[in-house]
């Protein structure tokens, strides 16, 4: 699933390719993915207008139009953007196709249709209505600590709770915890100030590295877990074997490290 680094890269891609270009036509190829907006309203808001800026919050991408509203994109499990001119490069699972007057197109591709498309007049109001927490890259240590306070859930679950902190999903929560040396099953309420500081620093470092490396696992630092997330993988820090196990009904990757194990949920 696209998480914060992926959506940040989508934002950068859209900024480079699609801003300040007049929209000639809009095709909604999966109207069932529209939320709280009709096909007609979406087309009316976009056609004969242009995108003038964008912003990301957590896993949401907001693209402002010169006419006022924002196009809201959520990428679900499989969503991404493609800017193209040659039809041979047209992606196979287009759900929204925006055609510009310059002859190019911007496609929102989402194979499993688990994403969402809508409009909003006010980003802050949109986030408040859905009780979305502070963005993981913008939050400060004090707010981070406060967001996690009171949770009786495991720290992995708390990190993935978009109402607490926005942008962290399954894969990057594993990496953040791995870099912090914190077991994902630890109760959030049991983490002391030192552990929370370590977790906060790891979150910022992991996301910064992922964005700089364009979210390509093969480019990640050598001691990162993500490139080794497979059943025959080897822990990049201890050389231990990565094994699978069932944890709370979920398949987990377990790194056998000398006297301890870190369970990594998928």
C-alpha cells in the first residue's frame, strides 16, 4: 500500500508534470471510486481549469485547482499516477483520466479499486471531519508523544492508526520499529520517554531516506529491513534468519537474533 514516502513521490511527480496545464477533458472510468461527489461535479470542477499547487497529508494528496476546490486522491493498496502522451504508455487500470490541452494525459491507476477520489473546498476541514492525525513528517516530538499517549494497543498498531499519526502503514511501521530496536508487540503505554524519542527519530530518518531514495528498496541503506522482507531473507544487522509466524491471526516475519526476536507484521 502506498504510504507517506510513496505519496510524497507522487506529489513531486504531479508537480513536475501536471501543474499549470489547462485540462481539456476528464474521464471517470470507475465512478464507484468517487466519494461524496458525482461524476458531473468532478468533471465540472476540473475541465477547462488547471492545477496550481499540491500538498500531501499522510496518505492523502490534495491538488488545488485555479477555480477553488481541491482534487483529493487516496491511493488505496495499488494506486499511482502516470503522465503520458503516447497511448502505448497508457497504464492498464485507469480509474481517472485527465487530458490536457498540450496533448498529454494524467492517469490515476488503481488496479484493486481500493483508493478514493473526491473534492474538497477546505483541506483542514476535510482532515478534521475524518479525524486524521498530524502528518508524520510534520509532527514534532511533543505532539508525537501526546498522539501515542493513552493507547493500550501494541506500538505497531498505534503507529498505523491514522487518527493518531497520519502516513505510517504496514511496511514502514516495521522499518521504524526495526531501526528503533523496539518490539512491535510492546504495549505503547509501556514505552518510556527514551524509547519514544528513539522511535520519533527513527520515523523521521526512515521517511527522509525513503523519499530521497524514491522508495526503491534496492537503494535503501544497507542496514534497512525492507529489502530483506522475504521468507529466505537474512537480517541486515545480525545475520539471523528471517522466519514467518502467525501472530494475532496475521502472518509475521520474525528475525531470530541471538537472544531475542523481532516480529514483523505483514
